[in-house]
């Protein structure tokens, strides 16, 4: 897969955030990850670091948002399946 240097830097920032959480024994979940990335953004000293951290935040938010949408769509489909009469076929 081809990744730009900016994308590689953002990946590195994501990795740093996850490793920090693991070393601290903190939960590794979406809230903790985004909070750590925001903390990192506030302490970045150079423009390239801020840009990479900001990109990492956007990338994480986008990935988590897509997962939430998929989960919501799955719940809707599950409810539709559950409400169908026995033996009925649902058309999607």
C-alpha cells in the first residue's frame, strides 16, 4: 500500500498514543485514544508534529465514526429481522 510521508507521520502519532496508553495501564478505547492524541497536539513543539497529530486525530475520528455507523446499521437490520414474522423473507 502506498502511503505519503504525512500519512506515515500520522500513523506514527497514532502508534505513540496507543503505546502511551498501554505503558500507563490505561484502557485503550476510542475516548482514551482521542484524549491522548489531543494532549499530544497541545504539547507539540513544531508545525510538522502538530500537523501529523491533527491528521491522526482526524483519521481516528473518521475510522471510529464509520464503525459507529456500521454498528447502527447492523442494529437496524437486527431489529427488522427480529420483527419479521416467522418464515418471512426480508428484502433489503
